[in-house]
């Protein structure tokens, strides 16, 4: 959500920020609604003041035994006017909120210009891809081992699902444990086990609603015959960012608590609207996947440094697994709706002969905090300020599994276990084909 005062004071700056995202200027429409609303608010205040004054006169007339019928009629008319003003003010406020909530966050000044992912700028590269003769993709390896069943998952749930068994399922679990241990024991994140179903207010707070409704899955209690907007429902979380960031929804925090750092391993659910035909094979783009998420809540002056720190924490996972990767800063056209600035970490996949995203780390400044009304009050201050929020993948478990499988594959189709994961694998050093019982 945007600060309406800043738009009033600097409409040209606000419109220029939208142009960077290839959007039309919106300040004229915003300021017109804002002016109409403030005009109605002024009329409300004047009508209320008049009503209060006339009500005093009614009391005086009655005490003196005089006729107050005429003035009482005026009071009644003012009451009707106030009711109409309140309805109009509410209507204009909703229109203004809907418009503001549909517009993306302002980009940082150092976000590079560009239209799409082809214009993102690489800022560092770590590790050198190992040359593998005739590398196989992860689904070829998994199905060859008899430990990944795409067809079986489709029988249960349809497309964009997968089912892992045996030591490959254990490797997925090991990766999540490994990531959580690093983030909690070394990087000061507190582990959270959040709800997987959340209400409208929560998905609005982190920017999924109303703009990205089609990307979410909705869950209803029971089997209602006629589903309407009023039918009780929840949203399956697309990422643990949603419940963890909203842990401070509506709160006024003590600044000594900041920064707050939390992490969670959860399943994530996404409809993948608009991705028809993209990454249809294997586990790269699914309706359900696991991810270790990082969330930070900071004071404004802490957020830029925290963004660099969070990105470094996510990179540490790949460094310890000895997976080659590169980090890029997203250009204006590729930066997400809530983000002020985003770093993507892309891991090398030999089977595709390219780097693919495995983590996005974003600072959202006060954009989400305004939607959540999440604030802090500095010591000795009466006025509150909005906190800054950050989120990042630390990292996507499914994509990390893919990277381990492809980078540690052997000529016979087996998969060696990275040294960092061996303590989590119960003595298994190599994943081989499942033996028939």
C-alpha cells in the first residue's frame, strides 16, 4: 500500500515510479478520489458541529419551557445528512483503497531498467559447473531409479504433482532439515510452524489479494451447495511468507524486538495461473512443493543491510552443498508486485545446461506493513512508524533437490550424497536404483 501523503506532496515522483514498471500515471485519479473523500469528511465535520450546536439549543429551549420543534426538525435533517455523508465517505474510501492496493511497490533507485528476465543483472557467480557427459534431467534420473513417480502422482491429483519414495524422499527431508539447522543455529532465525490455511485479511496483508487471487487455492469448510463470497473459506498459503510476515499484523512493536527473524519449512500451494506449457516435466513448477522461507521485520534504517544479510544466508546453503550458482538483481520489469528490490539466486542445472531460480530475496520496505498496519514506536516517541518487511527463500527444497540430483549424478544413473548432507542421510552415501522385493 502506498502513502497517500507522499502522493499528494510529490505526484510526479509517484507517477515516474509507475512508469518504471511500464504502468500509466495514476496520481490524477488517486488525488481526485482523495480530494472528494476529504471534501466529504469536511462536510461531515461541519454537519456534526452544527448538529451538536443545535442539540444544545434544543436542551436550552426545553429547560426554559419554549417550543423546540423547529430546531429538532433541523437536527433530524442533519442526522440524515450525516448518514448520507458517512456512506459516501465509506464508498470513496473503498474506491481509493482498491486503487492504491492494485498498484505495485516503488522500486529502489538502483534497480536496473529492463522489461523482463533477460534484462536482469548478474552481480556474482560462485562455483564452476562440473562437466558431465550426457547429463540427464532430474525426472529422468528419478524415474530411472524408480524413486520418482510422476504418473502415479497424476493418478492421485492430476498434473504438476510428483511423488517421491525411498531414499529420494529421505533426501528431500534431509535438505529441509539441513537448511533449518543452518538458519536457526548460525543465522539467528527462529523456527516457526505456521498455519497453512489463512483468511482474506492475511493474504491481503502480504499482497496476494486482491490482485493475485487466481494464483491461490481456496479451501471451504464442508461441501457448500452454493459457494458465494460470504461462504466461510481459507486460502492455502503460496509461501510461508504469508503467515510469518502477518505475525505482526496490527501490532505496535517495541523497537528493541527489531529485527525479528523467523523461518519455516512448509508445503506451498500455487495454481500456477498463466504458466501453461512452462516446465511441465518433473518438479520444477508444481502446484505443491516444499520451501524453507526466511522473513525479517526491521526498522527502516535496518532493511537495506538486512536484505544483503538474508541473501547471504540463502547463498550459504548452496555454498555448503557445493552447488554452482549466480546471484542477479532483478530489473524493473521482472521485480515482483510487493518488492522494492529483489535478488534472485539461480542454481546451475546440468540437465538443462542453464541456471534456474532457486531463491528470491526481496525487501518490501513499508509496502506490506501499511497493508497490515504493522508499526513500531521508538523509545520516548508518541508517534509510530511502519516497520519494513523482507522475505526470501532459504531455499526452495524441491528445486534444491533437483540441483543435487543433477549436479551429483553418476554415469550409471545413481546420485552421490553431498558431504554436507551425509549426517542427515543415516549412512546413505549414494542413491541407487530401488531393488525389487
